[in-house]
């Protein structure tokens, strides 16, 4: 199973300039899933990730200037899970790609309602274990 993570506000808290404490669950998720990152390339994400010892966790990193479905041509299927914290267009793109969209309600957007309904709503990364089987 492919699991695609948005980075900013999903795994990384820009206000604290740190990864959320529960990011370590990714190590166990990697044992049964392929992990990708997909985040807008508005900063040097490789340098940020290097500070936290995430080397080897993600088999692919995609940092476009603007996210679009074109980033995933040939990848879309229902066995892919896309996890976001942003309620804006991320969920819409994931749904359009037929991904199982997961909205993690935390950080700046936790009290907002998404324009498009995700398949799952969680509050902690460990809850992904119930989705990824």
C-alpha cells in the first residue's frame, strides 16, 4: 500500500519548527507500506527533514511549486492513502485521484470544516493503523 503524506502541518509544525511528536509511528508504517511525501516546495524540505533523522523513511519526495493531479499520473488507485492536515484543495485533489483521503485534525486548521469530505478523519497519526491494514 502506498501512503502519501503532506509535510507542512501534517508531519511538520511550522510554528514550532519541529516535527509533531507522533511522527515516529512512520517507522512502523514503513514496514508494511511505501511512504511518500508530497508538499509544496516553498522551502528546503530536504534540509528540514535532515534535522530530524528521517533519512530512508520516504521512498519518494515530491515538492512541486503547486500541487496538482499531474504529480500522480499512473499512481491513482484506491489502495493509496493520502494524509493531509490542510482542509483546502488537498482533499479535493486526493479524492479526484481516487486516493483514500485522511484528514488529520490538528494545528492551525483543526477546527475548520473541509470543502470536500475526506474518507477518514483522525486526530493522531497512530490512528492510521486502523486504516492501513
